[in-house]
């Protein structure tokens, strides 16, 4: 359990999904929720279905918190000059996973875990306790942050309601994500039937060369530098 067999793709659009494995005892003990930041190279509907299942970790109950689009050529932060790279869903996932582990280390989590293998602290990667590569012990406050962002995007809340201090990097990724229907490579005309899931889906890794060229130059109603903004 926990082995990551997903094929890596360079600068390809897709969907990021966030799923929780609710575990009451774990949450009371740690103040954290077992949370998966996963990706799918597919459209919204397929990613939503995918987010509700999983083999890389288990809990009392899987709860899908939502899915968000990521376009190709999005400016993704990196630690070295020029401090960003143009990437897609894989690059954003790697960045957010790296941020989680950095936060865990900076808060002394790794040292405490080395001293006590039963220690569980905020942002701890679940891989260190036999879980999946995409799972982390996120502070419970992150769930409220995600719910607020979803309400802001629906027009049911304002920025003044948002407390993003717990995980601002994730807040940026969710708050300014483009709409699926606006991402050229996820156009509904490209849906094809798949027996895996018994449904129609758009697979962004199955584009023709002509489609890739058209997607690269297509106009977008959104900017792709939102991850680099100081304030979101």
C-alpha cells in the first residue's frame, strides 16, 4: 500500500482533487485530517468520480472536497531561479506535496517522528506511516478554508471570510483555478467512451499533435500566473 504507480506527464492540463479519509480517533488525537491531494488527467465529471475512490489509504469514510482545473503553461513556483516553471497538473501536485513536507519539517515534525515513530503532526506525509504518497495530515482548519473558497467561487462568500494562513499555497491553487469549461484541452467535443468507469471522458494526455498545437495558442479568459501572486 502507498506505492505511487501514476505516470508522470510534463506540462499537461488536468484536474486536482482533494479527498479526506475521515478517522475520528486520528482527528481527535492530532487535530489533523487525513487528506489526499491527487490528480487526474481528465475532465471535471471523471475527476469527481475518481476523487471518491482510492487504494492508497483508508479511513472511516471517504469524502470528496472538490475538484479544480489546472491548465498547461501555468506558472508553478520553484525554489531556484527563475523561481517558477511552466507546468500543468503534475507540476502543481509536486509543488503542493513538497510544500506540505517542508512545513512538516520546518515545524519539527521529522525530528519528533524520528524520536517517536507514533508521533503525528500537521502536514506529515502519510507515506512515513505506511500510507499513500499523495496523503498528508492537514490541519482541520484547512477543511474550513476549502469550504470558504468554494463558497467564494460560487458567489456565496467574500474574500473577507477567507482565512488562508494555514495553507496559503493551496488557497491560491483553489481560489484562482480556471473553470473546466474554459480550459481548451478539456472541451466537451473531445469526450470518448471509456470502459473504466463506464462513462464518457476527456483525457488530456490523449491529444493529437494538432490538438496540442491548437491548445497551446488558444485564447484564455484567465491568467496563468495566479500561483505567483503575493495576494490572492
